[in-house]
C-alpha cells in the first residue's frame, strides 16, 4: 500500500498537515520529472484548479527541524537538502548506472519531494541507505527501515508471520529478503483494508461516514477519544454521507500517521518534540517524560507509576525495534513493568524517535481514559449521558477546584457543544482535554493573565524573575503572606534562580488557585471548618474564615456587603456559591487596587491610620517616615543591601523633593516597600534551604510540621505553639521548656515574640546541629 508523500512523511509537523510539494529539480543536466510531464501537473490541488498558484515551500519549510523529515529516506540521504530519492534512483537505474547513493545525490543539487515511486524501488533506496555490509539486522535496524518506508507502527503479528517465512531464524537480511518483507507487509495491509472495506460497504461499493471511525479502529488504528467526532466533522464539512475506498485509505493514512491521536494533541506533541529533539531527531528518556507529563491533572488520571513505566517500556521497545500502536500489547507490558518484575537496566544513552513519542502518547491517553471513567463512577454517574452538573463535578475531581458554570459553558462553546447538552464519553474527554490544555482559563482570563505578565516583564525578555511571584499574585487580587508564596514556590519546585515564562506563569496561577481552594473544598466536603464534620454544615457566617483560608484580608464593609448578598449569616453556603463569590471578590480587590495605587482596601485603611498618627499638617516628615518604616519593617535594619534599596524607594517617593510625604506619596512608598520585601523574602527564603544544607524533601517535612500550628499560613508561630509542636516528638517538661524558651529568643531575630518559617527552619538546624535532647535520633537524622 503506497502512502503518498503528502501524508505520513512529516509525522511530527505541527497540525499534521503540510503543503503538497512539487517536483522541481535543479541539476546540471536539466529538468526531469518521473512521469515525463510538467511538475505542476503531478501535484495539482484545489488551489491550482481554481487558478491560484500553490505557494512555493519556503527555505524554512524545507529545512524544518522535525524528526520524520530528517529521518525519512530523503533526509537520511541529504541532511541539508530536500531530495526525492526514490524518483532519482529510478532515473539512475533506468540509465543503467551503478553508484554510491549518498555521494551521487550530494553532487546532484537540490530536489524537492515528489510522488512515491513503486514500492520495490523505494525499498531498494532505503536498503542503499540503511544496510551495513550488505545486510540489515533484524530488530532496531529493520524497524528504522520500516520507519523510512513510512510504516512507523508495523503490526507485530503480521510482521512475525512474514519474518518466520523469510528469515528462518537468521538475525540479518540481504537485499532481496528485505524487499520481499516490505512488499509482503504492504500487501497484507492493503489486503486487510480492502477486505474490511468490502465487508462494510453497501451495494454501491461505499461506506457510510458514520461507520468510518469504527472501521478505522477495526483495521488497527486505535482512535484517541475525540478523533471520531473530528473525522465526522471533517466529512460533514465536505458534505459527504459516504466514502469510497480511496477516500477511506486517505483517512486511514492520516490517522495512522498521527498514531490515532487528535489533530490538537498531535500538534502539541510536535511542538514539544521539536523543541527538545537532538540533532539526530531523537529525545532522551527524561525528555520523553517531560513531553508526556505536560499536565499533572490529566497524567494523574493514568495513575502514579504509569508514566514512569510507560517511559521505560517505550525505551525498551525503541531499542528492540518494537514500536507499535497495539494497545493490548502495550497494556500487557505496562502490567509487567508495574508488577515489580525485574528487567534488564536501560542504557542511560537510550534515545527515542518521534514515532515512538506519538505511540507512547497514544498509550498514555488510553490510560487517562480508564482513569477518567473511574472519576465518572466516583461522582455517581453511571449513564452514558453526562449532565452539566455532573461534568462540573468531574472537572473538580480531576483537580480544577475553581471550575464554574461560566467556565464550563465557555469550553462547551469552544468544543461546539450546545449549552445544557448532555455529553457522551468521547465528548467529555475532548472537553476535559481542552480544559486542561488551557489550564481552566477562558480566553478573556488568558488575555488578562498575558497583560499582567507583560506588566511585570519590565525588560520584555519573555520571562519573570522568581522574586516577582509575590507581587504578581497580589495584583491578581489575592492577598498572600510571604510564607504562603514561599510555600507555593517550594511545592512548585522553584528555586532562587528560576525564570518563569508565560506558559509556566499561567500554570502556576492555576495551581495557586487550586491550592488556595483545596482546604476550603475539604471543609465543604466535611460540612465543617474544623474538618470533624457537623450537622449544621457551613453557614454564610463562616464566610470571613473561609476567605481567610483562601488568603484574603477583607474589611468589615466588604464582609457586610457579601453577607447581605447571600441573605444573612444563618443561610446555608455551598462550595459552588462560595466559588462564585470568591471570584467576584477577587475582581473587586483588583479594581480597588487599581484605584488605591496598588493596595487593597484593608491595606488602604491601615495606611490611613499610620499616616494620621505620624502626619503634621497633612505631611509625614522624613525622620518620622524612617522611624515608621523601622517599626513596620524591622528586618530592614538587619540587611544592609535591603536598607539601601528602601532608602532609594524613600527618595523616589518624594516626587516633589520637598522632604515631606503627602498621603499619595506615602501609599506609593508603603506599597513599594511591601513589594520589595515580598521579592527579597521569597528569594532569600529559597536560598536559605541551600545555606542550611536541607534538601527539598526535608524542607517539605518541616513545612508540614510547621503547618500543624500555622493552619492559616500566616507564617508565624509563638513559643507556646512551638513547645506544643515539639512535644509530639520529645517530652517537654519544665527544664526542657526553659531550654526551648532560651533557644526561641535566640532565633527570634525581630524580637516580636514569634518565629516566621525561615526563623523556624534556622531554629531546627541549630537543634539538629546540637542534637538537643537526642532530637536526631527521634527524627531519624544523624
């Protein structure tokens, strides 16, 4: 079965599409085309039929950095140029020439891809490139030859039948055997397609469009959820109700070349692969893992160990030349890998091709689909038709706690589903996939995030410094403490030198929203803020505590307005209602920050009080300002570099240079100092881990320990809380408590009677270094 070069040749071209390429030969001996006709007649298209000349491929198109282009036959023969090697070979063979293919092609000039030559000639051309010492070994070399023949996923059962007959136990093939294997395999595929199509066709020799997706699955192309409606939509756009055999083969080749993936997923994988691939058109195992783990929520549905097992199995199959899209075969392999059965170690240099990446992604989506079915059962849905309410519950269960009816309706429109329509499983999977790809943000929300990102990207580098994380989260409308931002940065795996691009920023905001709502969602699930459960459930009167859990500091006026809008403190409150209110409140906070010069209403009122207590005739003098800053931010006096930056901010705030500050200048200064403290606090907090010699895992353990007392993530605990915390590890009698109080005072740098997390971390390092009361033996750290 000959596969046209306009399909399959570029397995990993974004979108799975590419322009038809014309035959245009520039050689020292004149123009030539395999059919003897003008090149344009070979590749006529809809555009040319309409009298519009097809655009000529650009140099960028010709030299695009994609695996299949370089590792197709032409790419192997001529890395820097595009060559229709099979057609050229035909010309040379007809001329009776004996030649070294590589050398001869390099001398010929530039050729563009043309229509395929007969299969025997293509097989001989592949042999000329792939064979070593006039033979091709069975295994990886044969698999690479199949790949060059644009058969990236040979069916193992079909291939084994042919191999037993042709190889007869041999581990290598000569030229005739290789060509026979290729021809016989193509004959089997063609015969199967013809037989299956004939069985499904009516008296007119055509098959109903609705039957096509199932037929493709039956002939060996397992379709990812979402491909079926994609195919039907494509055929509907062409106003077809039936397809003939040629049209069916075209659809087969298209979906086969994408390993049964949707166009959108194929495009995503293409971009990810091309950004990571090496010069030989392959990626490492770690890079494959990164490509497949693009969204933790979706991948999480496949199971904790599934991803690592899949990466290892893909590498083994690539080494053995057994890449296929037989899901049953992969499933057996995954079960073996996850069973703990010992397998030979993989070489660290194992490389994985583009076709193997697509196959692995197809298998992963199969595991995700199984996981999603489990979620559907968990939310109590058994029928095939999923309502909007059930769909929203499923999205929440997947991990997007902030999902609302409005966001769901947006993605329903993106998928071209009717509002209020029930969804089948394929439609649900497509919706979830698009929702996850957008990190749950609508187009308007994404545009807002992009504008905010650019606002903080002062040097237009396309990245943000890690220190900007705190200020930018504040401008989103949240009001996090320094510790909350630090805790999030640690959980997200950031370090002091991290650079955040727009995509990472969007994903971080989505994760911050998830973590902010996590404890609130758990409280609603238990029906109590304490988590112990309660008959009364959660009331509107609990709203202030709930908003505090998310990280807001609301004024009394704001609270009264929200409570009144919900009907009073005694009214019952559910999670969905709370989410709507939280979104509206966040928008309100952002609006007031714009109006108040970058501070919230709560901060604005606080600054009004500070200003009133320190002003004289409507101004605060520099001396009074320095004293106030020293009181509000005592840590500035302990850090020379920070002290200098604050002094520069003070100078910049005095816009008219009169040595006094009016209220507007005062607010600007207080906001500037707060943002500077947020930036510096996060960076130094992340650096402290390294300075104290702790690993990320150890810091996480301390964070969990610290959070037992600091449930509201305020970032402070007092001595009594610390004694209570440590008493769970070590008996704290009178003498031990006295020692702890002395050590607490030594660790309390700001003498405010509390330890922030960084002081706590330093405190614990001192305790371990001194091995206070054998604490190392208790926690298991020498």
